[in-house]
C-alpha cells in the first residue's frame, strides 16, 4: 500500500513539472489578452468622450475631413486668437467653446448648399488650449494636456505620484475665475479616507496644482 502511494506521488510530481510551465503560460496569455482588450476599450471610450466633451480653444489645431471631398478637407487648421477658423466657401466659423461634434454638425449644415449629404469629421490634432500644470513634490512635474474629464487624484497619477518629501496636507490648486486667481486647498487624506469626495475636484484648463 505504501509503495503504491509513493508511486502515485512520484507520478503526480512528474506531471506537475511538465505541465506547470504551460499552465503559467496560459495564465499569462489570458492576462495579456485581457489587458489588451481593456486598453482597446479604454482608447475607444476616450475617443468618444473626447469628441463629445472637449471644448475647442484658441491655439488648437484641427483636422477637418469631408468624405470624398478633398477640396473641403484640411489636414491642419489653427484656431485663431479670435476663436475662429476659415473654411472653404463657409468663411469664418466660430469654434471656440464648442465641441468637435458641434463644429462637425455646423460645417455639415453649411456644406449642404454645395454638396449632397456631406459627411464631415472634426479631430483636434493638437489640443494646445487645454492644459494644466502640476508643480512641486511629484515625480513628473510640468505641463499636461487636458483631453478628457480629469480629477485631482487622476492628475496625481499622471504625474507619477508624490515624492517622499511631499506634504499631502498642504496641496493647493490655483484657478483663474473671473480674471482673478483663486486658491483651493486640497485635503488629500479626506479624499483617500472617503470623508470628503468633493475635495477630488475636476481639473479645468490652465489650473495649477502645487504639492509643497
């Protein structure tokens, strides 16, 4: 009986030795596949949000493509300081403060006088107007593009997190409102402990976050 159990144990060990790498490889492949799927879904989600929520501003560079109409397509159009762009036959178009989706619809309506059922795509190639800044004791200080809805916590993640010297009790956000700079104090610990999620403010263009 003991010899039989010993023989079974040896056989089990041999089976595990030969099949364990395959099992692990299968788990890694599944994990990698899941990550790739998640990344693709995230990209798709980001593009949809970007089209419907991003507000075009001065200095942005747009790409406007009219399907099968190269004369009514432009690879790069700079949004001027007056908030307008110039487009063939339509002249000056106000785009500042509007989403790419709204500009797309406006151009399609304008082109109906010249093209049958125009299909237009508007893309923000360079979002120069929508930027915010993170300074102080974070891993990666500097200027960041605000291309989607972003909170303070997400901004810290973009900056690589805090350094070991960061003072989480004295974080401030500086925002220009009605021509004046207003200071908001961010209670980081209250956010992390779930005490006050209102402290996890949504970032706006030209905001500056300082971590002492």
